[in-house]
């Protein structure tokens, strides 16, 4: 599986998600935090809204928060669980939404060697592509360039 070395800006995304998750306390309605960085380097934050009817995950809420702030394509996204759970990977529904709306986003995921980034396409192999998604594309350059 493709993994990428983290840039400092991407570490800030993970740290923002983890800090927000740590501040959630013991509220059973908000147990996961997400942070996403747009192509301008702005970090957007949000939390999940748990509800028995299927409230949205933190990743979906941060997509809305970023859109409300006028963000363009998102470059990096991370989610973290409350009560010290740390970095967590997105669920299947979030993976599909991320792929459809931000096909070039890199997702922070935990590994045995620490956090790493993976292209959303690698988290959803052999996926269905929503043909009507109006996703803008971005390019990520290696810092050596």
C-alpha cells in the first residue's frame, strides 16, 4: 500500500484533529474530531454528531465546514477519537464521499510506525466513481521540487 512521508503542514492537520478530540470530554454525542487542510493551507475543524438515526461522521461535517468557509479542494484530512483513542481511519461511507468530492485528498491513517498519509484512492480500491461529482483536482508536489 502506498504511504507517504508527512510534511510539517500535514502534521498540523493531525495535531488539530487530536487536540480537538482531546477537548471533547465525555459527551456521547461528539466522540470524533476531524481536521482538513485546503490548498491555501487553512485548517478546518469539526466533530461528529452522533444520533441513532445515523448522524454524520466528523469527516463529513468537516467537509461541510470547509465548504462553508469557501475552501477549494482539500489536500489532507485526519480524524481522531476522543478519550485518547488517537488517529483513526475513515469509515467506508466517508471514504466514498471523500473520493467523490476530493479525489486527490490524502488521508492520515495510523500505522505500526506512526501516522502516514495515503491517497484516498488507495483506501478504496476497485471503487465506484460517482459520475456526477463535481470534484476539482489538485496536485501535491514533493518538497524537493
